[in-house]
């Protein structure tokens, strides 16, 4: 029959494991944001290269700011996501030989209490770090969404510019030939008609 100390010790360990799973989930989502942002920046460069390669199309000045802004937002989202996976959030736990010697003769109950206390301190630290990671991930995702909206506006401006600059002649329309204007040779005098009274 397990004692109460065993139950509490396992409960604290379960809480630590839950925070570890939460940490892995947040970091995995941050990596997805980095991958998606990199793909979007690549597509943005490809789109710009395809547009500027056309000799019959003038790149609208109004769209440049939108495209540059969207690229900057994607890079910012990736940078924030990199911070989510930063190792600087963690401080290692040390157990020296001297500490082990001092604790080696402890009873079973005292040892469980000491381990549980250490785990509770680690749990508080893990929760604090995961909260910061969650906030950073939320900011990164929001930045990426705004970047998509800005990119959509830039593409819309490009399409509108292309539509307005491409004036076409309706099908079946025939432009009538212009009538030649008669010219009078130099030195030619037009005879006047006699006036009868």
C-alpha cells in the first residue's frame, strides 16, 4: 500500500511532466511559424521577380511599401519564434557531491520531501517560462497574420494597377479612316467667280 508521501511525490512529478509537454508543444508551434514565414518570404521574392521581369508592366510605386512591409513582418514573426526556442530561459540544476553526502543519510520520507520540494521549485520556474513562451508565440502568430493581410493588399494594388493600365479596344470595333485634308499647292491662286448684279 503506497503511503501519502508516495502519492504527493507522484502528483508533483505528473505536474512537471505536464509542463514539459506544454513546453514541447509551444516550441513545435514556434518552429512551424518559422517554417511558414520562410516559405512566405520566398514566395514574396518569387512574386517580385516575376513581376519585375515583365517588360510590358511597370511596377506600381504604391505596392512597394506593402510588399516590403509584409516581408518585414514575416521576418519579425520568424525572429520572435526563434526567441521561443531560446535556451536562455533555462537554468540548470546542480547536485554537488557534498550535497549528496549531506543528504545520503536522510530517511525515506525526508528524501521524498526534499525531492518533492525541489520539483515544486522547478515546476514554478517551468510555468513561468512557458507563460513567456506562450505570449511570444501568440505575438509571432499575430505578426504573421498581419503580414499576410499586408501582402494581400500589396497584391491587390498590383492587380488594380495592371487593370487600370491595360486599356483595350473592344472586340469588333473598327476605327474609321481619317479623311485626307486637301492641300493647296504653293503659288496657286484660286480664281474668283464673277459677281453679277
